[in-house]
């Protein structure tokens, strides 16, 4: 038999739980971006929302906030193709689809699929490959819907701990899943995955949750514990604070990338695959840092 005190506690919990589930407030993302192109010493944007061969976008439409990052595959440069063109065009196309309302918040894979197929039908020739990660916050349901193809990805941090993260997709070491457009006749030679192969997930978020969306230039150089240490600096949900923390994370990853004595996550992964590698991994780095806040017009 329950005591009166125990019963009262259960009722209180039920009431509080009901209040949290029926929270009528809309949520939104306060997001800042920062990054480095591999060939740059400062965090600067190249041709819009691009850092080197990486690209990203931040968009809003009615009841959803949408973020995306993409990492152009640098190997195309050996064939005279600018890898940034593919990733940048993919992200611009996805951003336009969101702003035009041509998407469903619960289906970020649909955004990626529509964007990619527009590229395939583009009258202007475009070659290249890219990984991609798209994150959608449904403001009213307080749910985050995600899709990730390749080795870009996201973390959700709550109370100083990682509570959700994307799964990396690799065919084999340093060969991530990727969207591609190959030259005519080379379709069977160039590695290409379907956007429907992206790993997808949906889950509830809370006010104050931190969402970090980034390309592999970050994750290959900074393990979780370092990222969490930097995120402790984020004390408020105002944009300037979010931007300052994004800068701090990107700068540390950039510095570690060029440290020859540092055992980076990438170097550790290489060693696990039988390769004798040490040091950071010089790469383009893109960081989108977001905090879940109450929506304000």
C-alpha cells in the first residue's frame, strides 16, 4: 500500500510530466556558424556559407528551423574539378527548398533527396561528391528530425552530456557514404550512394539543449570530452555567446589539426585499421552551434 506521502509524490510527478508534454510554447534554434578552410589561417567564409570545400546553410520556414552541412570530396581536385561546387550547390538547393516550404519537417531525408535530384537534373554541368547532414527542429512538437549520410554529423548535449548523436557511415576507412554526380560513362566507377541510405532519427528536445552540427574536420580532430569542455563556456542563449563558443570550438579543432604530435581521433581510427598514423588531420572545418530556446518572432 502506498503511503500518503508516496502517493502525493506520484501525483506531483504525473502533473509535472503532463505539463511538460503539453508545453504550448514554440521552440526555436539560435544558431551560429564558424569554420576554417584547410588552406586558410582564419575562419572566413568562401563564396557564401562555405569554408573551403565544406558548405552549410541555416534556414527557417513557418514551424521549422533547418540546418545543413556538407563536405565536398577533395579527390575530385585531381581531375580538375572544384570539390566545393558540389557541396555548395547541394546546400543552396536544400536551403531554397526549405525557404519555399517544399519539405516536411518530419522528413529531412526528403529535403536531401529533393536537393540531390535537382542537381542531377541541372542543365548546368556539375560534377563532384559530398557527404551531408540535415537537422530539422519542429517548433511546435519540440522534436528534432535528422538525417546523416557519411561522416559529417551532429551531437545533442544536455546537462553536460551527449544524449543523442549521429552514426557515422563508412564503406571502409576514410571512405564515407556520399552523394555523387559522375561524368557520362563513369557512373559505375565513381562511388555514389542514394540519399535514402542516410541514417535518420527523431527525438524530443528540451529548452537549453545544445546541438552541434559539423563536418568531419571537427570530429576527426576533437574527441567528445574536448568538445564538452568547450561547450561549458556557453552560459547564455544569446547569439553572441553561441557564436563565441562556435569560434572557440572551431579554432581549437583547427589548431589540433596541424599538431604533428597529437593523437587525434582520426589518427586513432587509422591505427585501429592497421595504419601507422599520428597527428591531427588537416581538413576543412565547419561548425554550426545551436541552442534550443523559446521561439520569439
